[in-house]
C-alpha cells in the first residue's frame, strides 16, 4: 500500500466532519493540504441530497493551514442529517451534512408602489413563492408602520442645525420631529386559496392594506410587510389635497 493510500485509509476511518447550516450554506472548517494545486481537486457527495458546488476559503489568519468549506445544496433540500464523503487533494474522508430548517417566502413583485388617501384602503394582488425547505404559513392579519423618509432627514436637521429651545434638549426636538414623520400603523389582511405553502410551491394572495389618517397629502411613506422571512417593501403616496371649491353665491 502506497503512503497516499495509507493516508486516505486513515482519514476515512476518522470521525466524520460535520457541515451545518441552511441548504445553500453548509459549512465546516478543515485542515488544508500543503500543496496549493491539490486544493483544486475537491468533490463531495451526500446520500439523498444534491451537492451543487463546493466553495473553499483559506483562513491564513487562523495560524494553522485551515480552510472554510461550504457545500451548496438546492434551497428546498429538506432539513435532516445526510451522510457522505469529501475528496480533497486526493484524500477522501467521511462527512455529515446537518441541514437546518429555513422558512422563506419571496414575493412577486418584490416592491409595491401605491397611492392611497389618508385612512383609505387598497387591495393588491401578489404571488408568494416558498423558496425555503419547510412549509410556510401566510399570516391572515398583520400590522406594520410606515414612515416619511424625507421627514427623518428633516428631523435630524432640525435637531442638529440650531440650539434647542430653552428647557429642551436636542433629543426632545429629534423625537418630536420623528413623530411627525410617522405615518401610523397599516393593517394588512391576506386572502389566499391556501394558507400553507409547501417548499417550491406558490400561492396567489389578495393583500388588503388599510392606512392610518396620520399621513399628510403630497408625501410618500414606506414600510415593510413581513412574513416567514419575507420583507415586501411598500411605498404609499398620498395624493395632493384638492383645492376647495367656492360655494355658489359666495362673495368674491
């Protein structure tokens, strides 16, 4: 038996190296071969799972010649334990992949731009796609806040550009101005044919958004509807106030 065969046999009898993480980022630290060319020779397999790629990042700052190996599996790979092997620099060793559960919903479109009167309600159609590896539940109701982004900049300008009024501190001025930029709570209600979406599946959703009357005409506010890893960005513009008509017969 050659020295290389003996080395391969000894490493094969070692305790398996464990890779942990979500399906597309299973990672572990390993000692690296001394020959840099050997680092190009790397393959891995896991029973019951597809290893799409292997990423290697040397960690010179660790002192010893170590590297971080990351296995990339399909994002919908179910959570669980997968056993297999890794070949690195001509040497083969056993590995275990501990795939963690990851719930994630993506939305189509990813951003919404709508117009709504103060206190008004708008219904929009979105498609939610489960890009995780566990079933995800669409919340029937949720609440989130919207803020006027330009109002936040203005609040810091007012608080920092000049001395605060007598008896008040800058933070008091800042908080009062920030309160002015708050567009209130948004009540979100989601209607869908199915409430639970399996990995790799999608569902159409009618999303109804009821806005507060705190918002001011002519301004834009932004917030995020969150659900199972989803962050759907929503920007809502308030129409300019319509000029009042003079009453018939009013003096000019």
